[in-house]
């Protein structure tokens, strides 16, 4: 099994990475580390956004159900007249 090598740029802050990448130019190690950190941060944000979107969708679904129920109830009260049973 291949053991993952330790990240040699883990100690650098985001600002240090950008500065070193600017100085080094074509050295892709700094750019790769910046992209890795961006991907990790985007995954966390994406999970949070997915959770918020799920709850927002559930809330819209529930409110739509309530509005349809109230609309049907109002329609039934106006248009559906209950005729009393006179057979007795």
C-alpha cells in the first residue's frame, strides 16, 4: 500500500501560499495546495448549502400544502352547500 506523503505546505497560511506562488511563478506546488484548500472549503460550504436548500424546499412544500388546504376549505364553504336530510 502507498502511504500518503505528508503535505510540505501545510504549515503555510493562505496569504503565504499566494505570496510564494507569485514569487515562484510556474512552480505548481503552491498552486496545487491553493486548489486543494479551495476544494476542501467548497465541500464544507456545499454541504451547508445543501442542508439549507433542503429545509427551504421542505418549508415551501409545507406552506404550499397549507395554502391549498385553506383555499379548498374556503371554496368548499362557498360552493358546496350541505342539503339537510329530510327523510326522517
